[in-house]
C-alpha cells in the first residue's frame, strides 16, 4: 500500500536543524594569560629573524612564518573566543614549541642552531620562548575544555583575576624581556669578514658568526686589549649600550677610553652564552679572537706580540683562563671582579643557580672553568682587582708560581696603567 504524505498515522521526516552559531567563551584570566603567552612566544623568534636572516634565509623564513601564524591565532582567539579559535591557538603554540624541541633538545635542524641569534644577549632566551608556548598550549586547552559556561558571579571573577594576575604579569614581563633581548641585534651592524670597518666577524663556530668591535688608534703597531664582557656567562654582549651592556654591568666605555688614551687598540667581542652553548664554548671563542687578532695584525695595524686580555666579572675569568689554561695566549691579563673558582660549596642559592645554568654540575667542568685549579707556572703578569670569589687566593696562588701579580680596586685607569706598563706603551 502506498503511503501518502500527511495521511493519518504516518510520520514526517525530521526537519534539518537550523545552523546555530558556536557559543563564545569567556574572556577570563586563563584565556588572557594564554593569549599573552602565545604572543610573547611568537614575538621572541620574530625578533631574532633579522639576525637569523644574515646566517641562513630558510630558517629565517621558517621562524617568521611560525611566529606570524602563532601571533595571528592568539589575536583571533582573544577577539573571538570560541572552541574553534582556542583550538587553533593551542595548535599554533604547539607548533612553535615543536620547532624549539626539534632544533634545540633534539638537534634535528642541521647546519646550525637557528635559536642562537636570539641568545646573543641572554643565553636562555629561547627557553623563555618555549616556556611561554607551553603555557599558551595549556591555557588554551583549559579554556576550550570548559566550553561555554554561564557568567560566574562577581566574587568568583574577582578571585580568579587575583589568583592569576601575578602569573599574567610574569608572562607579559617574560615576553617583553625576551623580545627585547632577541631583537638587540636588529640595530647592531652586521659583522664583515672584510677588514674595512670597525666590526668584524672574528669566528664562526657551528655556523654562527661572532662579532668583534675594534677601536684603533691612529698609530700603527699598537698593542691591543681584548675586552671580555661580564654577565655570568649567561648574559651580556660586546656593545657599550643597550640591554646587553646593562646585563653585563659593562665597564667597556671607561676601560676603552682609558686604554685608547694610552695608545691601545680595544677589541670587544661577543661570545656564545650558556645554556644555549655549553662550556667550553665561551673560552673557545675567546681563544679564536686571539688567533684572529694575531692572524690579521698587519691589516688591523696592531702588534701581534702585544695582545692582552681584560675582562669584568665572568669575562675576567675568561681573560684569566687565557693566561693560565695551557700555553699562555696573551701578554698580560687584567681580571676585574672576576671569580677565580666555580666550586658549588658555600654558594648561596642564587649564585649556585647561576653557576649551574652556566656550567652544569659536573665537577670536571667546574674545575676546568676555574682559573684557581691551574698551576699558573709560566703565566703572564696579572692584575687581579675589584674582588671576585677566591680572587685573593688566586693572587697568592700565582705569586707562589712565580707570576708577577698586581692587586687593586678595579679602576679603569688602574687597569690601563697596568697593561701599558707590561707592554711598554707610552701614554699619560
């Protein structure tokens, strides 16, 4: 029997449900924190693109693409918070985190470490970016799981903001600081392998160009002071101003002025920072700088027999190692406020954390990085000034080995006078 539509006892097929827009999610503190974490995690690699472009354009374009997509997804999630947009935010943040994992812990991106240009001011800038991306992934997933809830009461909203506001401030501060640190090289002049300017590429370890700024006097055959900045081996750079100089507690400008007044050339260098580069990377870079100065002495109008080293803080430790670790590589050393020993015993928690970040906990590495652990026999004359952990013991240790040692307060004029005396340089 044929059933006619509308006949009693028959059923109509259900009508298709009308399209219903996906309900929006609340812009609560969790979502706002996730969005700012994603933005910070995207801006840090974006700020390093200019420096990375000078090394390899492919990685620069990859970083720029991941950063742009991640930042855009975060903006969309904040403007139109739905399950779909928060899922997109989580996926793009996860992609940025995966890029870091593939390049740094796993080392799958060959030829060079693409994060190194971001770590030229602070050696753990890339870790900050990864942590922010991890916070963003977690935050977006939490918001998406909640779906659309009724608007909570005012006390609950206030309590949520009070609890998470410190986290939000920390996320914003970390993103801003990481972006500034990663972008410090944007305004820095590109290092040239041609000896026709004041900034040179003195070494390229693992494909990463390292820069040297050389201030030369008018006279040819001048002695040269290799300046090694401070910063605990995890922060700082060669520049006289900017965030790197601030983190290094830089005394470069007064030292440079005092040395050039006595006829010295001053070579200030960047070296690789921890934990992005593990020990002995900074010492290897300092030795490479000495070799560069010696190999190009004629073009640079300097005296290869009168290369000295001066450093502040951990840079002073590197300068000291140039004098005592193996065959002395410099004519004299001025170590200002430089630690002479990195043993963990007796350190306060903050100092211990800095040493562990820079060197790890291997006793062999800690000894290798400590000038006090070397015999000192045959070392060049030393100025040990301005204090520093076990610097007094180091001075006595060198004197016992027959090394001429001068101690002082760490005044720039004092350091310039000491180096001028050792090298026989005329000056005021």
